[in-house]
């Protein structure tokens, strides 16, 4: 069957976004289906224009207020660059994501707008939306509002991103959801929103990344580029949302344990600590060989579990607090609630019964995969 997949794809730095896209395509291909990513929206481009770049600098400066000396140095450095180059110094993200898409994802030749999808959609026997937070939007693209009635329409592990639905939103998506042949979501809150919108047959399934095993991801690691610290290390992967983690505490803990720290940030992480920007294969390799992992990311948590690591998740707060639902869902389901930071970093040393966890994961993998294949 020819299957078009719609999900987020154009990130320059979100490893989880890329790997969930890779996982769903890979799983379906291994079952004999012809899959391709329907690219929508627009490709990521660095900010252009003085005003947008200046606003970005101000946002970064606001996040650096807790490091006054470091912030002062940054301000003078940027001013010097402005007066010597006559434009703002811009940070360019380059983590090989474009190469990864070309090498591992089968993508549509063109990038579609909603209007183009309505007028001349790509040819497929079935369209699947998911995973990621594709339903944290009022855009009909990811609700397949444009798809012909004769084409099979499926949602796999779709996420509302912890969205708290209101009646207006329920009314908006009600007709769109009724057109789906099968709907599955990633979080319990998604089930509740779908029920409030008139779909009572929604199933809860695992994230696409969990349809594969750690060995499938190790294939993405290039052995010729492997470069790991000589000492044991803590791998830190943070998204730029507010969380109760102090990197100086992490470094102090690592020093006490005679370990290094490998720090990777994405999506707006701004602080004074040194970070690296690995390509996807390197990111996986750092996780696979880490002694411990600290993260505030859902997929950082997923890959910690897939590679059977001792880890600690730092929930986010503020405007992004709704993002915690997906993390709480998977950790509670696996009986790993104690991996949520409660003020004691030493708790990361507590052992995890991965034999028990893996039995649950394998059952989820089989059930979710069987439901998906049954409905395509």
C-alpha cells in the first residue's frame, strides 16, 4: 500500500521530531508498505532582517539574566560584532538534519500548502498523521480536512501536546475527526479531547519511536565518527523550556562522581554552559554509551529507556507546563514515576528493573503495531 505520512519534519535541532518520523516510516516499510513523507509548511531558514534578529537577541538576553557577568560579555561581544560587520552576528544551526532527511526519509518532492493539498494532493492509498504534537493546532492540514473521502485516513499516536480543549475547539475538530477511519493518540488527555469531540473509539498507543528497538537506532551510528570521552559521562539533553534544573549542580555532581558532562541543547536553550551539537547518529551514540542521562524532553526520556539507562526527567513549568502530560503518561505506564526529579539528584543512581519495563514495552509494541497494521 502507498502511504503518505504527515507530521512535523522541518526542525533544525529537535532530535525527537526527526526520529519519530524515521521510526514510523521504517516500521511501515519493514511491513512491506511504500511510505513517503508529505512535506507541508515551509523549510526552516535562519532569521533574516535586522528587527527579527534583534528580537531574538533580546529574548536570549532575557534568559541570560541569571548570569549577569556572562550576559555582559555577550552584549559587548555582539555590539563589537555589529560595529565591525554592520549587521548582527547570527547563530547558524547545523546538525546534519537535512542530510538525515535525504538519507533516511522518503519525502515528497514539493512542499505543500493547505490550498495545494486541497487542489492537487499527492497520490496515496492511505494518509497517516502522527506522531508528535500535530494536533496542537487549528490547522486543518494535520486533521486531513483536505483528503478525499475515498482515501483511508488514519491518525497514529497523534498528540494535542497537553492542549486543554475548549468547546470552540471541540466544535472545530468534530467533523474532521469523524472522517478518520481510525484514530490513535499518544496520551490519555488526547483520548479525552477526542471523546469530547464526538469520537469514543480512540485508542491509546505507543509513540512511533517505541515501535523500533535500540538495535534499529544503532544502525544510524557511523562507527567512523565515534568520538566518546575517555571517562564515564552524564549525558544532558534539554529543550529550551523552563525547568527546575541548575546545570552548575549537574557539573558539581559529575565532579563528585569523577565523570564528564556531555551537554546537548535544542529549541531555544540559552545558558552560559558549553554545549555540543551532534548529528543524529552521534546523539544516539552519546545516549547508548552514557552512564546516566538528564533530560526534560519526552524523546530524551524515551531513548533513555530504550537504551536501558539510569535517567532523571526534570518536568517543565511556566507556559510549557502542559508538555509534561506526555512524560507523565509514559513514566506512570511503565512504573517509573520515581524518575521524575523531586529535589534529590542522587536519586538518579537508583537502579531500574529493565526486565520488567521491557516486558511492558514489548507488549505495547506488539499491540500498537498490530492495531496500526490492521487499520492501514
